């Protein structure tokens, strides 16, 4: 009798998890933009970096890539970071599923005011961002963190350890884009920042050339997300019956 009760409880819990996930908005990728605003980024460079993101989300090729996906939509979150205790979600999870919503997201970036400067705590930024996927209102085949920066870690949590923890927690991919001529910066990102499925790194020689790099990077990330087939509803129900759904990669319980 006890065994049957335990099995019934497991089924109910798994079915509840399935139902909670069914209420989430399906998108092709949950994309988190983690932007370096540390002291090495002066105001001119900050504006060039921000303008790069604005131009990217107004770019016709990127918008068409989003709309051509399985669901024709993505969810994006924009975070700025510097020291170990300085991270701010400037734009929370935002649905882009049309030309109008892409431009609205770009408008929100244009209205951002720089929150702070400080040291370069890449690991702390990753730790901060990794905790924000499972509590949003979206579900996707792929969760991607996109880290941009112009320097190596000089503060906060260990970068490689934070990367590994984020991947272990369910983030699928961490990509990077480096900016400028800091010594060994691209290699540092290769060794300590990027990781997961199809992870890659790009480099922009200057902040002025950041726009071209971020546009190419975003386009690739969105395309990569659509190369992973999503399981059918029948398969998901099967997992729920087996009591496995609650432990699947996407751990969102409402």
C-alpha cells in the first residue's frame, strides 16, 4: 500500500510539473545578455556598446532570423555588471515575436542609464544571471548566456567555476564576445567563460566595431537554437507519467 501511495504521489508531482511548464510561453531560445560596465569601459565605450545592442535588435536580418524560428520568438534579458556585488537587470525577460517588439526592446535599451562602474567580476555576473532562468515565464529548447567584456576577472567569484556551475544547473550554452586589445583576453574567455552546447567566442577589435560582432553573434545564437528539436507533447506526457519530467533540463515549477 505504501509503495502504491508513493508511486501515486510521484505521478501527481510529475503531472503538476508538466502542467506548470505547459502554462509557460514557448520560445526558441531564452537569451540573457550580460554586459560589462566595469571601470575600464569609459562613457564613450559604454555608449558604443549599448548602441551595438540597439542596432542589433533593429537589424532586419536578425529580426527575420527570430521570426523564422520554430516558434518565431525569443525571450531576452539585458543585465549590466561590474564588481562582485554590482549586477543589475536593466531589462527583464522580454518577448520578441515581431518587428514591433524587436524595436520596442531596442527602445528600452536606448533608455538605459549606466548604473555604476567598478571592477571586473565575470564569475559573479554569471552566478547572478544563472539564477534568473528558472523563474521567468518562458520555456525553450535552449537557454543561452551571452557575456561581453573588455577585461579578465579581477574581482569576485572564480569565472571558470561559475561557468561550470551554471552549465550544471541547466544553462545550455555560455558564449562570449570580447572587446579591445587587453592582453590574452580572447584566450581567457575561451578557457574560462564559454562552455556548453555549440559554445563559441567572437572578438571585436574596438568598441566601434562591436556592432558588427554582436549582430553576427546574435544571429548565430538564434539559428543554433533552432537546430535542436523539441520533444513532442506525447513524449512530455510520457516523461510525466514516469515521474522524470520534474528533473528534466528545464526545471520550472511555476
